[in-house]
């Protein structure tokens, strides 16, 4: 999975920080796309646990589940599900298990993106039909199918948040088809917000600065992108996944109950700069 979004609190610290009076107290939060302890999704999960949420997380495959099962032990009460979003059968099974285990979902975080490695080399004009379809199916359509999955579990309303990137608006060398997929993802956020608003389900995106996850490091030119952030962002401080986590907590909380259809930049102000 390729996610663009450092030091963060340990799982134990996050759990200890959680309180019955936290902004997500009493809420069930589903975080989709945990890969390992460095992933943005896991850092969001820790922040949500620290805010009092009951957590459910998904992983792609058995290998990731073995890793995440160990991480989940640091956040008591967390349930881990294996789910490949390309499989309608696995998505349906996830819905059934969430219903049986939790009965509802109050907040969904979608942190899933992928493009074949060969599509992130060379020129965008050389994007293949298959690579384009794969990037959009996994990075964009999965948000639609995930929203459809949790919709019946959000009978009282809820929050859906996905992870975007500035490559949706501007050209980053060799980000290629992922930039186009992120643009489609942001448009999908707006269309879902319009569809689900009457059900009091809010849909937003966080456009995070580049974070050195294992997946992101596989993007050619990523180190240059990350270095540029530090040089040009107005807020000259270390950018970590924890900053993304705190914004995700806010969007899942009642304090954001009038915010929907938005892309919120969490990048120290990098996106506003010209030169």
C-alpha cells in the first residue's frame, strides 16, 4: 500500500492517555489499512485509542495480521480483521463480523492506496491501462465500497475520513498515476458527502505531508519530496504521523459535526507556499 501522509507515542502510552471523557469515548472506530507500526493508519489508531475509542482495524493479508495482532495487544480491546478490499466476499465478511462483534461503527478511517511500482517510474504519459485501473480500483473505489459497508452500521450518523495528498493538485515527479488517483479520491469524498449527508454521515479527507512510511519510501523521489517539505513549510518543526492522528481524532469527534466534503491539509502550511 502506498500512503502519503517520526516519532510517536508508544501503543501503551496512547492507551494510557485514553480516558472515559475523551472526545471519542463510547465510539467504535474502524481503521482500514494498517500495515505495520510505522504506517499512518496505525498512528491514527493509537491516537483514537488515546481519545477513548474502541478500535477495530483491518489489514491486507495474513502476514500483516501477524504483525498487527502483536501491535493490537498494546491497545486492549482492539479487534483485527483481515480484509482485501479488492474482494467483494472479504468485504461482505468484514461487515458481518463488525456487526457481530461491535454492532455499529461510529467512525471509519480509510488509509488504503496502491499503484504498481512500474507506474511510479518514468513519465506519466507511459501509464499503462492495467496500472491505471489497479491504482483507481484500490486507492479510490475502495473508499466507495468501504463507505457502503459501514453505512448500515452508522444508523445514528458517523464520520468517514480518507488520506489524500497534495499530488492530487500539483505535479510531483514520478508520483504519476497516484496523483491522478488522489485527485479522484478527493472528488469521491465530495460525492459521498452529498450522498450521505442526510444520514448524518460526514465524509472528509486529510491531505497529509509526506511521512516516511515503509510504503512511501518505495516511491521514487520520495526523499526529495520529504526534504522539500521541511525546507518550505512555514511551521519549521518535525512533521510526524502523530499530527495526522490528532486531526483524524477531531474529524471523528462531535466537534466536527458540521464539517463534510472537505480536504483538510495537515502539512505545516507547505501547500500554501509558492516559492
